[in-house]
C-alpha cells in the first residue's frame, strides 16, 4: 500500500458502487472525506461529511466544495451507454455541464487537484488492437463523447490554471457492492442464485478486461497521492472471453449456470484489451486481484446481500 497522506477530499457519487470503496480507501489513508450524492446511504460512515443533492444544483455544489477542500474525486455521472443514446441531452448535462461547473468552482476556491472517473470508451472501437493512452479520442456514443469532453476540459484547466487533473479510464469494474448494477457480472451472479439461463450474444469469444473494485479504489487513491496530471488506464491488464468468464463463475459458485447463444448485437466490440504499463509508471498502479478471487468475493457478497433462492 502507498504512503499515508492527509488532506480534505470531496468524492462525488461517493455513495455508489465504486464511491463507497473509494471513500473507505481515502479514510484508511488518513484523508478527511466529504461525500456528495443524490442518494444517502442507510448507514453513514463516522467522520465523513455528507451532502445530499444533485450536482446540477449550484447550492449543492456550493455546500459540497467547502472551503479548504484540496481535491475532488469526481465519480458522479450518467454511465449508461444505452441511456446516453436514447437521451443524449440529459447525459451531456449530467456529465459535461456538471464537470465544467465543478472545475470552475475548484478554480475559484483554489482546489488544486481534480481526479475524474473516465472510460476507455473515449477511444471507440479499435477492434482487436490494444488500448493505450496514446490512441486518439474517437468515441462512438454520446456517453463516450461526454467523457472525452470532460477530459478535454480538465486538460484546459490544467494548462490555463495549473490545476492537477487526472483522468482514470476504467475498464469493466466488478466486485462486492454491485447488486443494483445490470452489467454482465451481476447478471451472472443473479443467474447463479436463481438457476436461470444466461444469454450469450454471438459465439462468446468476445474478450473483456474485468477489473475488481478494490483495484479501482486503489488506483484512485494512488492518483490523488501521486499528484499526476494526465490520463491513465485502470484495468486488469488481462482480457478473458465471455465463455471463459462464465466457466470461472461456474467454478466459483458451484452452480451449472446454463447458457444460450443468441445473435450478436450490432456494433459490439470484439475485444477490450488494455495496456496498464503507463499507469504503473504514472501513478504506481498495478492490478492485484485475480479474476477467480475477485469473483469469489463478489459471489459471497451476492449470497449475503441478495440471498440464495
């Protein structure tokens, strides 16, 4: 684990799946943490200052970015790719407009550091090629476009005002805490619990990089501690096929997990393969959670939270 660092950090979206892990990592590191989120948790963490509300509201932003705030870790966002295609204007408002307002408030209040949760979707579909930070920005959805716009805004604030801005591009994040998510891993876990059939689009050879939420939280902590400005990819650095993922879940859960193949979805990427070597140099990030171990912790969480039918 990296060295301790004190400081006042605001985490937007701090009550969400990734946010809760990040808040705990910051607290363990010695930070003084504030959280702003639309939804407040049933159980609040001692020592954390909570602000309830929507970041599109200037009063909420004003209360969240209190005097003395040294860094903002910006996780709050509209993250559904499908919803972004169906409702691009609200996605822009939630992602780009809010980020601009936060950056400007950070400038006015001398918040020196801004860390953004971004995505590899900013580079679009690169086929079987390995995704690196050097690829041009070519998003193919409104969601990817909004994150690319946020990265450009941060670059502008870093260049014009000397702010330390870091965009971490996540691959597919999974782990304990994602019971309400509808991505592939939680769907597999729910299918294992209730004995339902898993749908595989195409032949199942499409590959994905799956990164555990603990590794993501550690990467955000490292970005804050390192003071790095720029972009860095946060992933497992190892891609697995959908078929391999399902087999691993069968092994971890001990459930048969029946599967059916349907026609491939139009435009689905054949592979997501990321290179995390730059992240090791830039912020000291190296993935540490193996897929089987991460799926075991996720399965235990689902058993405890959702229950076994």
